[in-house]
């Protein structure tokens, strides 16, 4: 092996090692944040969800040698895979302000309701448009009322998703992924993205937005 080849391999190895070190450091930060928030989950569930989503989307758990997100949760003894999935679902589909107003359980219940309702757009749009769940406005419906409405919808529409519905979900996921990637590239990793039927809503933290004025 020539000196040039050895030098090139060494550079690649150093680059990989640096990337691994960055991922391990970021993973440690997120785990610490989740542990802190677990003591105050009523108000901080959204922060936990955002941290968990970052771990999943960037596969940071792999940096610590975990084969899967579920294995990472078990090894770190953070929370169950089901609870983590609920928190991630909320931050992916409900803007922070609305989620905090609803509370963790009602916010997730609304996510489950819209997932089960083909004609529903998103939790954000239901809240914005003053939609009802049963006979109650979404914003004031109780957890039980939302869950009951979800069970009714599932019982009356227990049909396989149509190709059009699956394609729509795939398109929404692709749009959200692309927008989030663009925002991360621009330095706005904590932006909230909600993909609706006719528009994509992006919410930036105030401090992040202020950077645009400098």
C-alpha cells in the first residue's frame, strides 16, 4: 500500500471517528435531557418527544452500539417503546403550543383519532378549524370523548386503506421529511412542520427567527 493510499485511509478513518464522537456526544445530551424532563413530564413531554424524534430520525442510538431504537430505550431504561412512540407521534403531528394546551394524553388521543379518520387532515387543522369530535369541539373534548370517537370511527370504517390513501400518507411523509431536512440545513433543527391538505405550516422558535434579522 502506497503512502498516499495510507494517508487517504487515515483521513477517512479520522472523519468517521469524528462523526461517531459527535453522534455519541449528541446522544448523551439528548439522554440527559430526557432524564431531566422525566421528572416533570406533565409540562415537558414535548421536549422529550423532540429529543426522542431526533434520536430516531438520525439513528443516534447506533453511535452507542444499539441495534435499534427499542434496544436503546431498554438499555438506557428511559421509557417504554410504546410511550416513546406516542411522544414522537405528538411532536410530529401537533404544534407545540396546541399540544401543551391539550396535554400529553389528549394530544396523542387526537393524533390517534385523525389517523383513524380518512377525511381528517391533521390535529392542527382540526383545532384551527374548530372541528368537533362527536358533539364536542376538539379543543374542549375530554380524553374519554376523543378515545370513544376514535373507537367508533375504527368500528365503522375497518376497511383496508385504499391505494390513494396510502399514496397520500407517503406523500405527506416525504414532504415533511424534505422540509425538515431543508430547515436543518438552514440551521433551524427545532422548527415545527405540519403538512396539511393545502399548505405546509412551519413554526420557528422566536430566538431562531431573530437570527434572520442579523
